[in-house]
C-alpha cells in the first residue's frame, strides 16, 4: 500500500514537471519578439534611392526583432536576402508604396541583407527612405 502511494506521488510530480516544461515560453533573440517581451531601438539611417540602382538598407544581423522602413515621396522595391548574402533576381521583390511606413517582422522577413531600389519617377530626384532596426533585449 505504501509502495503504491509513493509511486502515485512520483507519477504526479513527473506529470506536473512535464506540463510545466511544455508550457514554458522561452524568448528567442533571432526572430520577432514574443508577445509581452520588450524590444529596443538598434540602428537607424536615411538613404536616398534612385531608379534601378540597388542600395543596401540593412546588413545581415543576428538579433533583430523587426525592421521599419518609411518612404518619402515615391515607391520603392525591397529585396530580402538570407544570412548567406543570397540576393534575389532583378524582377522580384516587395513593393512599398510612396509616403508609407511599414514594420517588417523578422520572424517573417528575416534579418538578412536587404537592398532597395527606387521605382519609376526617382531617376532624377531620388526617394528618401528612413530605415530603422529594432533588437531584442538579452
């Protein structure tokens, strides 16, 4: 009888431990910030893009949580690369509209090398872009 009670208590303790471990939320610093976790400002730069000339907006990073791009005046095309500096072909990319601010979650878009190019209408005047990166706290 004592043996069965002791084995029952041990089984309950093991089951509780398994449930605790499976429900534990461990934050990752190489992707988007999990809900409830803080993120902080990392870098920001202003670039002037012209038509058909790619310019690097972000270098490869290992701990970004998101990247925010603001366009002023004209649309741009953004090309996302991975950590090995893989680049996309010239006819692919993501278009961001003129005079907009978009936050790109690193859990979706990654923290690789990003380049951008101004679209039609930016050949002579260029388009100003503000590029900001946020990182997780460790």
